[in-house]
């Protein structure tokens, strides 16, 4: 698909396609061409629009901002095999995208699944990432350990096991004009965070051919496709963790073990925010990213 995003253009940003990891990714771009590169990675079940409140702040601060629809989402390519969504493939996409910019390095931020890609990329491609910001996502090693050891975390992550089933999760999410998917966002966020206008954008992205299958494949791949064994899972670059403490999916007890795997960690907690902190605290999260990346 090569049609640019009319939504991005309406908001005053550029929309185009970039080759990355054997797929073409739709990328929204903003900010001065010669500014330091920042790449923002969305999670499930979102798309580039998850970062719409932070794009402007970063661009105004002088950064060149690239926000891809990650593979399988919205306007980006949607390979059919589950293996196409392994954590290694996803981190390869990020490294290739940074290379496509003509830069050697970028500052990277990731939320939810985008945070998992960012964590893994920081370990696999440390030479590509100058600074790393993670939003409500535990280090993959920590998340895996808590899934095994914590009954409470397994209860919070029930959907990860449900998504291993063939075709049924996709059918369930589509039911009644995406009512279940929309209610899931509204029920786990602060009241009014996902209004009808915002949800229309999400429904349009979910409804693209192959999108919901590919989005669920991310969960299937994390179980079926073991990532490569890396020399170290420690993060050597500065890492800043932002966390909404009212997250219904991830417990705050994973924060400190995740930071313990970083050589230069910092954190900012938001007691009244949920998993959807990018929408609930747009100004504060934007300011955190600008301040952290400016120190690069």
C-alpha cells in the first residue's frame, strides 16, 4: 500500500513509506530535516497516532521525528507468517529504519509492544540507539520472569494466552463493529481518554485488510519464536522509564528489576495515569521526552 495518511497530512505532518527489514513501513515525519532523529514506536492495538500529542512537542524542540506504523499495523506491510513478527524481526525493522534515515544513531521511545521492541533493540543494536525512553513496558527478561513466577501478573496478562488461539481472537475483537476492542480501551483508561473521534481513527486502522490478524500475530510470535541469544541483555545507553501506576496490564513491581538491567537508568512515575499515559498525560510525557533526549 502506498497511499499516505490523510490524517497525518491534516495534522500538518509528512506521510510516506520507508524500506525496513524487508518490508515497507508507513512513517509519519515532522520537525526540521537536520534535527537529531527521534523514532517513536507504538504498541497494541494502536498505530502512529498513539504519539500524536508528543510529535508536536518534539518537532518544536528541534528534533526530526519519525513515527512508523510498525509492521502489521495500519498502512505498513502485513506479512502473513507468524514468524514475520518475531522480536528479532521487529528490532531489525527499527535498525533498518534508522539506517534509511541516513543517520548512524537515533533516540528511541517505545510504548507497550513498542517498548518491548525498544528494549530488545537496545540490547541487540546498542550502536544504533543514543538514548532510550520506555513507556509502560518491562524489560523482556523481567516480563517473562513475572509471567512464570507471578500469579497476579498472569491474571493481568490473560489475553496473551487467549491470543495464541487460531482465528478466534480476531473474530472476537471484530464483533459488533469492534465494540469489544473499543470498550477495552475505554475501560482501562481514564474517563474520556478515548472519545468517539479518537476511536474512529483506531477502527479505521484495525479494519484495513490483514491488520487485525497481523496485530495478534505479535502475541503468537512471542510464544512461538524464541529470539536470538544475545551476548548481554543489559542496556548501556541512558534509559528513561515512564510509567502510569494505574496500569491494568503491567504491575509496578516490574519497574525496579527492569531498571536494574540498565547501566544508566532514570524514571518518572505518574500515580494517576494508566497504561494509556501518552493520551492521559500528553504535555508531561512530551516534556519528559524532550528533556531526556536533549541531554543526548
